C-alpha cells in the first residue's frame, strides 16, 4: 500500500483508528475528542475525522495532520515504522472495516507488536520496580510467574517493564524507575501502550478461569498492587487480577465466558471516568452471573498526605490514617442492575 492510499482514509476509517488508540474518547460530529494525547475522556485533544488534523487545543503544540503522524504520536515510533505498522494494522477489518475482507487467524495474531526483545524480569528488575511502585517484591515474583510482567530495554527510556497476558493482545509499557515514558515524537506519557494493542478488552481473563475470586482494576500498577494485597492477606491462590487497560475498556462475551459464577470486587478509581467505568463493568459482570461489589477509597491518605484514589495508593497509606479508618465496610458499594 502506498502513502497516498494511507492518506485517503474515510471518516469511518479515521473513527476506527481513533477508537483503537483513544477508546475513552468520543465522537461529536466530524471530530473525535479526548482529554489529552493519553486518550482519557475529555474534549481537549481533537481529531478532525474529515481533514485528519489533530492536536491538543489546550496547549501551544503545533497541530499535525494525517494517519501516519497520528500513529507516530500515539505509539512513539519513527515515521517509517509508523507507516509500516499502520499498513499492517489497516489490513484488519476489526480495526478499520473493509467490505469483503475477512480476517484470517494469521492476521489476528499479528495485531500486537510487542518490543522485539522481552525478558523475564531479573531479581534486580523486581527490586527496582518494588521500590518505585511501593509493591512487595514477593507479589512481583508472583506476577512474573503468572506471565503478567516482562522487561525490555529502550533507547529513550532505559530499562522498562511491560504488562500483558498469554493472549499478547495488549502490552502496557512503563519505565522501571516510574518516570514518564518518553516517545520518539518528544512527548511523554505515564504509560504507553504497545503498537497494535487492544485497549478495549480485559487483560488476564483467561488466566482467571481457575480462580474463584476476581479483582477488577484499571491499569497495570493496580493489577500488581492487587496481587500485593492478596499476598499480604494470604489469599493469593484464590484471587486473580483482571486489568482493564483503560476506563473505556469493556468485558466482551468471550471474556465473560471465563468468569461466570465467580466472585468479583471492582476497585473504583476515585474520579468521574473511574466511577462511570465501574458501574458499566458491574452491569456486564452481573449479566454473566458474577457476584460483584466495589470498593471506594474515601477517607484514606498516603504518607505524603495525598488522598488515596486507587489500589496502588493503598500500599502507601499512612499508619495513622489507617488507624482512623475504622470501618472499611462502609467503603463497600453495591451495584444494582
């Protein structure tokens, strides 16, 4: 496929591309809107689906144009790599509908493009990650043994870690030192998904099939933190982490087939998108006969005085704050269909 063909994306193809990279965004007229380049819900980052011009209108950054430049901005790869990856990705009717084309099993397996060299984390890697995320190293060893975390080397970011599962359909990249992840276009992100990652479905649902209980969290640090809390409570053999890659992700029929008749708790991110997502996930789980409730973090503070907003923050709770937190039952929320 030549470059001219890539430039001639229809509005429907542009919309599918935006849904793929920024699934928490939404369409308004001929625009796809998100909170920022990171793709959270909001209106600041705008992609014109008709012209292909995109950028964050709340910043002074120069606006860019075209699907190749958009792919570069979303993934941090160089121009030639973006062009090659976009060509490969565009062949999938799941990503960009193409009447008459049927996706083969071989094409489906090519969807995720993980870093070329992935390593099982060394003990030193785990110790560094333990210190940077305040997660007990025993829980990180458990995550590595279950096949959730790997390490790789990156020219811009040094040693990094990646969260995925046995399907290898989604890879969430972070720096091992917990600093912002630098992209090739000069931007920085807290977390960067691997090119081709499916940010719309859960990570780890197949691994959860043989566990009676589930912890539903948003983001890879909270998935690791869930294992840390389970390990501390001696119930790590009973609880499986389900990592939702973003607030815009959903449980699908195929994922729910592995989770029926289990017991689940959603650890609700303390913000509007997190609460909306928790209620949506609860409805989806309840329809699969999953007994589900939620936990909110109101009333707790970290050692530096910040309010706890997620499960990873809960590992940094000030002891005095926890002593005042007398009745955690009050933080359990019930979901009603």
